[in-house]
């Protein structure tokens, strides 16, 4: 095994095992461009079933960009171009015939800043099932709202005020509401883009606990700038640097015994 | 939900449009366009007609004499006006235009006279002008007072500089803008005649019409003549607060404001109802109405409306049009035109 | 701070000015600046408010009197001689009015005097009698006391707008007429009452009969059409341009042109309307249909620009939230973006409609500046609009129209207030829609 491989532009190979034994999503040779600027360079990685994979790296390393490729959220940016192969259970999600609407129902997303709709708590949850036709009557809707909120650990706090606006909740509650909203449409993969960056430590701890519980049912990819958080919630970790995927591996190994010099520098706090 | 609203709004739209267009094919009211000078008189007749007969009240637009004739001559059919008013006679070119668009038979009705007055506030003395003096006060360039046939920029700043008998106040005249029929008539009846007061300019009128018009029709632009807009009421109000100013407007406005305004004598004649009616007051013009013969009988009420207009209670000496300030024609002239109207006699240009 | 070197150097050079002293020295000047700026601002606000107050004061002081009208009490004997038994509505009502007046003042004999006497009562009196007979045909042969509107000159005299102390020849009411009026006044027959006719009738050349209703209905019809057309079209265009249109040169050209259109003088839209709707589509002249279409063209750019701005101000996180759970673009826009942008769109629309309400110039070209007595009952009936009515009255020679012009302006202002409050109510409702 190589030790402390030097990072050069010429040699971009990712250190560590990119494959997963039981992959849910497979990404191969993914390049992302914003206009002329290349933001992601030849990234290949698997995301395993029922695992939490953390993507870490310094600001501007492309980790969020990569995450947004996984449910084609980058489509909304006019200048953004994605090449390579990203598959969800053998389905090429960048195929011409793929409809992003069902894709995003399958691959849900939670954003950096809690962004509940300016509607009631109830409607925030029920909206997704409604537009996808997952519910056909009020009792079904009630049930899905209740189970989603329970899964997100918010039910006890809000069950008496479901008609109040979602925006009236605290930041941590709002983010859990957004998670509940995402799981209400029964996705298979949940993408989380720095979900705790706007939250205080207590709310963060609640969300981290929640992620751990959700792992049972969902595959979760989480982008975080906090190494401690990555260490706490994830099984595998991917380290990005300037658009390159430097190293992938089991979280424990990455944090105790990084193979790449850059990874080590980052996790030991020499930069980042 | 929003979708449904959107669809229903679009539906309403289409319905209104669908309902609107076919209705243009029939019209049960008379439409009149034309001169804003005739407008206050034509509207009174229209209102009277609408309230006393079973017909709808005619619609009257003030488009100006030229604009009215242009619309009038655009064609025959319900979308074109039935009549137009004019504060001047129809021109040969306009008759030809009418003819080209199929408007062949036109009935011409002279309805009365309108006087143009120069008035000032009652607070100061009554003014007496000759037209030559008015020309000297208002033209941009005037003949050199030292004699000869050269023009100099208007040097007069006070009335008394033109004629020592006139008051020693600053010349300040509020008048209509060039778009107004009143201005046209004023140019023709006052400025041209005033300019002809100089023999060599009068000679020009025959030899070089172009240059004559330039002399007579160019108003001074040094701020002593102010174009006060089409609103004659505004001129009256300005005159009331500025006793030194003189205003130019239609007689009907003087008639309504006799407690505040007095009309200046022009060439020794005061603008009174009688003086204008008898043709003594020099600054008056005839008012006309033109009717499409082809529309009579198609649009309901045209004959009846003309009947009302030419009845003694309307345009007679004691008629309601006279109350509104229109100057009636002499008896014989009225009788002749009424007969023409009864027979729907059409216009032939000599 | 604990560095002993710094401490020493400070003590060694006590004359060296401390930063806080410099700050303190400048404070007075800074606050002075702030104070002055506040005063400037306050002066500007007070100045603009006082101009507004002055405008309102002049308009109200000129116009309020038009809401009252002088009436004369007359005892009318419905003389069967004047009533046509077969067709009572077609009787000689002016004759009946004249006879009633002659009975009031039997001493009036000469033709001239009679004419002066008749002119004290509005020609509307005859129409009033006509209406009474139509409603109660059995009035023939009975005597009824009714109030009829006085002529506008009498009305002006009663309101003090015609002075008595000028020489008789300079008054529109002569001494003889004054005596009759004074006799009526002495008998308590002259009353000033609320002028309902002003709100219930159309235009008239007689100030005492002229009303605002025709113009009001015309304005409402025109603006209803304008609103129905311009709001959906404007919002749809804004949504397309902002949310769906590809970013390319054509869209840029469209954008620039919309901005240019918003600055085009309104008369140009009138000319366009004349050429397209009337001359090409042969729509009727003077109709609210065409007026509404022309004002729609004029209002559209304003609504599109305002709507785009309010769409842009919707936070992108809302779009991401909806897209992230699999809403389609259309659903994202309709369910989330549009409701949030709607208050801003409504504000833009109200501004556009308010501008359209006050517009005269484009209506001139399409024949809505006209004398129209009958109240329009549909989109194709000839109609005028409120500002046109103000324009027409302001240009009428009769003295009575001066106060009616101001009164019409008051009505227009009231309408604006209503529209604006409606906008505020609507906006609040939409904003509270969670």
C-alpha cells in the first residue's frame, strides 16, 4: 500500500476503495463545468445501500456541486454541464429520457439553510405526497404527515400546532421539518447539503441522532464542513480537494490513518 | 386552483371579444365628429334630441374640423361617422378625398356664426383696437415705422407705442395654439386683414402669396403672445387675475362671463350678440355641419336629428343654441338651409 | 496591552493624542451632520405633504359645492289640456312647466319677460314631469308640489358664484330675475339639497343636469377589461421570461423592448389602438372594448416589469425546496413562487391600473373623448372615462361646470383611494396565505 501519496495535477487517481459492496448509486468519471470552469474533475465513487457517506473538504472543493449532481439539482443552473456516468440502481440518471421529477422523488434533498415552504407545518409535509399522487384522501394524508414527522423526531413538538406556519419553528425544528418533508415522499436516497451549518450545537446533535436513525431505511449522502460531524454520523468518507476526489474510505480509517498527504493535512487541521 | 382561475379568466376574455366584434355591424345611435368650436352647440342639440325623442342620444366627438372631415371622408358604413362639424367650409381636396372613398352625396348645412373676441378684465378700461393695431402688436416682424418696405423685429412692448390712445400697459395676449380652429380663423380674419392695412403688404398678397402668409401668420415669439392651450376657460381665469392681459377666444365664453370680461371693440364695433348676428362685428366665421346622405335612413334618427337642429327652437333667434352663445343666421338664410335639409339637397362644389 | 513596552512608551509621550480624543472631537460634527440630514428630510416630507394638502384643499373647496344643487319648489297642476291622453309620455311638458311659472308670476306679460322667467328653471324640469306621468298616469288633473332643479345661473347665484353688486348688464341674471328669485327665496321655495343627479345621470350640456355616472361606468368597464387582460397576460409573460425562457439574445431583445414600451408616451398607444383595433379589426369607436385593449397595451409593460422584479425577489431556496422533493418546474412556479410573488405583482398591477385610470391621451385617438349622454351598458356601447369627463367639463363655457370639474376630480380621487385600499386588502390576504 502506498503511503502519503503526493498530490499532483498530473496524477489524479483517487486513493482508497471507491467501490461499495452493495452500491445504490455508482458514479464514474464525472466532470462538472460551470461555463468554461471545471468544478469537478473525473470523480468516480459508489454510494452504498443504507450507509451514510460523508463528503468533506475545504470550501470550494466541489463537494456540494458533486452532491447536487446526484439528483440533477444542477440542471437549474443554466451554465452548468455534467458529463460522465451516474447511475441509480443501474438507471443512468443523466440519460436523455430520464424525467427529473420521479428522479428527485427517489433522491430527495435537504439543504444547507432550512427552507420550509411558507405554508402550514401540515402542508409542508403533505405537499410532496400530494403532487406525486401518493395519497388519495385526507386520512392517508394525515397518516403520512404523522409518520414522516415521527421519523424526523418532530411529532411530539408540533402535533398540536400542525396548522401553524412552518416558518414559525426554530431553526433546528425547521431543518427537521425539511427532513420530514423529504422523507414524506419515500425517497431511496437522501442528499444532505451541510444540513447543520446554520444550527446551534444542540439542534445539530438532534439532527445527527436523526441521521443515524434514518440510515436504517435510507441511503444518505451528507456534505459537511465539520470533520467531527463526518466522524460521528458516517460510515464512509470522501475527501474532495479542488474538484478532485482525493481519498475515499471507511470513516474510521480516514480519520485515524489517512493515506493521502492532503487528507492528512486537512483532518489534522493544517488547512481547511 | 390557480390554474382554474386562469382558465376562467381567459374564458371571460374570449367571450367579451366574441361578443364585441359582431356588434360593430349594427349601430342605433348617430355619431358626430368634428370641430371643437361647434361641439358645445351640437351637444346641446344632441342632448335635447336624445331626451325628447325615442332615439338614442347622438355621440359627439371633438376632433377638430380637419380631423373630423378626415374621419368623415374615410368611407360609408356604420364604422364611419354620420356627420362632421366644421368651423370652416369643406375644402375641395377634402371633397375629392370623400369621393375617392365612396362618400359621394354630402349635405352641407350652415348652422350659424361664431365670433372671436379679444377680451380683458372688467376691472380696467374697455379697449378699442383696429385690426392693423392688433397685427402690429402680435406679428413677429412688422413694417419699419420709419417707412419703406422693410420688416423689422416687432419693437412694440407697450400698447401705447402702437397708438398713443391705447393704454400704456405692456402688451400681453393669451391666445389659442396653432392646432385650434379659433387660431386659423383669427389669422385669416384679423392678422391678414391687419397686414393688408399696409399697402405694400397688400400688394404682396396678390404677387407673392407665400411671403404674405409668412408675414401675416407668424406670431411673435418673445413672450408677449402666449399660447394658452385649447382650454378657453383657462384663458378666462387668467384674465380675471391679470387685468393687463388680453385674451383671444370664442364669443360663447365671453357670453358666459359677462360679469368678469369685456370684449374689445374691433374696428369700432363691440362684440355683442346683435353685432355679430348682423354681420357688423368683423371677426366672425360661419359654422358648418356635413351629413352623409347615404346614412340617412340607415342609421335611425338622422332625419329627425337634422330636423331638431334646424328647428326655430334650436337655431332660431330665441333658440337654445343662441342661449349657449351661437350667433344665428339671418331669417332668410335659415329658411333656405332648412329647405335644403328637408330635401336632403347635396353639396356641389362650384 | 500587557506588553510593558507599550505602556512605557505611552507614559513617556503623554502629549501624544489618544484615538478616543480624536473620536470625541469629531463627534459633534458627525451628529450635526446627522441632525441636518434629518431636518432636510423632514422639510422635504412636510413640503410635499403641504403641496398635497393645498391641492386637496383647492379641489375640495372648489368642488364640494357641486354636491349640492339649488331646487325650486313648484306647485304643478297637471292640466289635462297639456296631457296627451293617448300617450301621456309624449305630452307638452315644457309647455306645462312654462304655464306653471306663468301662474306663479301672473304679472309677467311681455315675451321678453316670459323668456327670462322660463330661464330660471332647468330644462330638466320637463323631463322630471315626463317621468312622473310615466310612473303615475293618473296624475292628470291633479296638483302636486314638486322640487325641480333651478337653472345653473340661479344655482351659481345661490352659491354666491355670481355677484349681485355688478351693473345689471354685466350679470347673467338681471334685476327682474333677481326680484323673482328673491320672492321665491322669501317664500322658502328655494332650497339647497344634495345633488343626487350628479351621481345618477350621464353627461349633459346643462350643468345642473350633468352627472358623473356615465363616465364612472365607462371607466369601470374600461378598467375591468384592462385588468382582466393585462393582469393574466402580464403575469404569464413575466413568469415565462423569468422562469422558463432560455437565456439568449432573442429574450434579451424582448426584455429591452418591454422596458422601452414602459416609457413610450401613452398617446402612441392610442395611435396604435386606432390603427389596429379600429381601422384593421373594425371594432367600434368610442367603445370601452377598444379603450380597455389600448390601456392594456399601455399597462402591460408596467405589470411585466413589476412582476419580474417580484419573481426575482422570491428566495431561490423556495424553488430548491420544491424542486428537491420532485415538484415539476410548473408546480414549483405555480404552487410556491407565484403565491410569494403575487403581492408584488398586485402592487405593480395597481400602479399600472391607477395610471390607466387617469389616462386621457390614448382615449382621444380612439374616440372616447366625446359627448355621451346615455349610460353605457356594455363593452361596445359608446362611453367616456372619468379623466375625459373632467377634461370636457373643464373646457365648457358654463360657469356651473367649474365646480363640477372639481367635483369630478374628487370622485376620481375617491376611486383611486378605493382601488389602492383594495390593493392593500388583497395584498394582505395573499400574504397571509400559508
